[in-house]
C-alpha cells in the first residue's frame, strides 16, 4: 500500500502520508461525533514521521479530552473549515487523519487486525458493529496507559445491544 494524499474542500491545505496507517480507530465518543457530524469518526493513525503538509498552513484548535484530560490539537483549514488531522498529547508521535479528507477513501483498508471500535458506551444505539473487530466500551487504554482487553464479537451487533455482551464477557 503506497502513500496517500488528502486535503480540505477548497484545496488550500494538502497533506500526504508516506506509509500505511499504524491502525484505524472508529471512535464513537461524543467529541468525535461532534467533530465529524456523524455517528462516529473513522481515523487512520500515522506515525508523525510519515505525515507532512504539502500545501497551506492549517489553523489549530486545542480541545481537552473528556476521557484523559489531555490536549488534542485539531488542524483545520481557515478558509473552508475542513478538519484535516489531529495530534495528541497522550500519543506523541502519532497523527490521526479525518478519513473523509483522503483523496481516495477506498485506499484505506479497514480489517479486524488493524482496527478497533472505541467508546461504544456513547455510540448511537442503531450503529452496527462488525464481527471479529476489537471493541471497547470506553478507550482501549486505561488513563495510565495500560491496555484494556477487547471484546471480539462473533456476529455483528447493534451498539445499543452491547452493554449486556460486555457484562457477560466480564463475568457479571
């Protein structure tokens, strides 16, 4: 999978990622719902060394994560308002891209082995979550950075039905 380019609606800001993403997160938190205007964000994450701006100078907005209390820097086009990417105080060295800004959305390969769904506790109840993909009711990491064991669904499930699945998986 070679690199990819992307940009904003008016093409004033452009970027490229030289390699495939390190992973793809489907985030269902309320911040990502508001930031995208959709049920959840599809966000490929790239190593910062593999991401670069090739045109324009995006503005930055600082958001404090409700989950971690740490900063998220959102890069967006001042002219058209398109949100393009995010950097994270919590995950230094990573850049998350708003997948809708990729020039070729079909370039992004989302497979169970490279993706996860997080913050399903705030997901829209009718959102269908695929089988075989790691899922988490909150973040995939604890606040102190420790990995949380995922649940792997055997069949697709609606997000609204997952609370009982999580309780059963935890022996409750």
